[in-house]
C-alpha cells in the first residue's frame, strides 16, 4: 500500500473512533439523566449530594404542578361547558314555555295594581318570540267569528274553515301540518271596525295557559276585519286559557284617574254614519260645520265630502272613485249629553229587542237598524243594566251642524246616549216620535257611552 493510501485510511479510522466515542458519551449521559428523573419522581427523599438530581427534582415538581393546574383548567372548562349547556337547555325550556312563570314576565308588559285590582300595561312593542302563526283578514258580511281554545289539528282546520266561510276572497290557509300537535286557537273579528291582536307572551303553567296580549277593536270600516292566531302546544285539548289584556299607558292612566279605560272629560260621539237616499242618481255635497271637532273620518274629511248618490244608498266618492255605503266621522262634543233626566232602563240581555223596537220608531229601516245594533250591542250586553236616552234633534244639530246640497226632503239624525249601571234606577221614560221618510232622505246615527257607572241624573237609585 503506498504512502498516500495509508494516510487516507488513518484519517478514516480516526474519524470512526471519534464518532463511536461521541455516541458512547451521548448514550451514557442520556442514561444518567433518565435515572435521575426516575429517582426524583418515585422518591420523597432528596439526595443533597447530587446537584443533577436536585435540578431534576425541581424540574419534575414544576412539571407536576403545571400538570395539576392543567387538569384544573381542563376541569374548569368542562364545568363551564356543562354550565353553558345547562343555560342553553334552560333557554330552550323558557322558549317552549315549559318552565316559564308569571313571576318572570317578558319585558313587553308589566303588572300594575290599582285600588287592589290587577291590570297589565304594554311597555314595549316586542312581540312574543315563541312559535306561532298569525293572519289578518277583511270580511264583507255580518257573520261573526270567534274562537279561543286549545284544540286538536282537526279543530285547527275547522276554525280556518269557519273563518273562510265569512270571507269572499283571500282565504286563509293552514300554516301547520303536524297532525299530532294540539293548537292554541285565537280568532276574533268585528263587522265594521279594525280588529287586531298583538301577542306578547304565552305561558304554560299549573295545567292552564296564560295569554298576554293587546286586542284592539276600534274605528270604522265599510267591511270589517279580524285576526287568526295558531300556537302549537303539547298541552291537552280543552286546557283552560286565561287571557290577560295588556293596555297602553294612557288607558292605565285613565283607569288610575277615572276608574275607566276612557277619559270621561274627553267624550266623543262615536261612529256617526250618514246614509243618503236621493230619488234619482245625484251629485251630493255634505259639509260638517264644526270640522275642528272631527277626530276621525272616512273618507278623509277635507272641507266636505262630494259623492254620487244612487237611489239604493250606494255612494261613489268623486275624488277616489271608491264605492261606499255611508260617510263616517267621529267628533268631540260641543254639547253636554251627560245630564240625563229621562230615558229607559234596559237590561243588558234585553238590549237587542229594545233597539229593534225603538229604532223602528225613530225611523231606521231594518238594514240601518241592523248596522246600529251590530255596533252597539256588545257594549250594551256587557252591562247588567243600561240607562239609555236618545238625544233631541236640536241637541244633535247644535253639537254638529250639517250642510247638504241639494237639501234633503227628510233628515233623521239619531244619537244614543247610554251608561252602564249595576242596578236599575227610577227615571221618567222618554217619549219618542216617529219622523217621516219622504223624497230625498238623509239618515245619520251614532252614539256616546258615559263611562262612569255612578248615576248623576234626575232619578234615584232603586232599592
């Protein structure tokens, strides 16, 4: 072997030996460290002679402490997750109404105590966030529809069918198809007023269902309107429903100040409607000469109404072309109708037959009398007794003077004044006269309710 190759071989051998030596040292050190770690973790007695062992123990202790804290953190996260899950389940339960309580009402209403009586006041426009379906509808005939119950799926479909029987178009359709579910069914309508409902809360408790809502029936419509609400529920058919009307702040203040939902100092004549029956198709102008007192009107009163009147009473608004059957307004009083010295005492249950008789005497035909009765009967029947007086012609004319061109041959204006009583009173009976209906005839009727039940007229409370 030449000198060059010998030197190369020597270098390779030296390198190999070096690698082996380094490997041995690394293995030894690794073995020693592993031994020290095992000793510190398994023994509770330290070896002060070995700094390596002490260092290993300190590092091991820190590692154990870190592991314990990590375990605690993991446990805390697990408990937090359970708490969040519990909160989520609680929210779901509250939404379903299963664990809701009247002790914790929604923020959209609050309980108000007035003279020992409980009322409810709307405090926000927020509606109930649970599952329900609501429809509104217009109706064009005198069929009255009302349901308020917990029913089966077939009851739900039947309620829709009953409402649709009163509708000429835009029929309601079922929003639900779950035949296994029961449904809270709420529907109501009024033949000539806006009839709407705001659902604020539904609470299922103590084997009954409490409904908090604001039902609004007011104004005048040529057709009438209503609402239909269905709420899926697991409560059984026939479960008791407890409806709690939630009133506006102004109504609550009236109850607090006057004991009634209305301010008796701000009475208005409600729903005067005017019918026109010319002897031939005629353009007619109608003006109300105290128009500053008007609070509501339809068509909108703007310096008078102008219509084309047909002989059957059909009116066509010359501004809009809309077909009408009457002209409507409400107005504040300029005459005090509340001083009642004569009239009639009528039981609520006998109000319909009373009106049929007296309105015929006063000159209304059956269609006009029906309109009158449909509007006022619910209020009269709600009272045990009613004190009723029909305003005199001169009072009505002073309260709201009316100017019509061409001038009618016959004018019949009727305003019924009434107040509810807890018992009968002694009062002279009012004498009524029958007017004539000849030629071009104008008919107007309206009414006014005196809200306080204490009688302050000329009679004495019967014993």
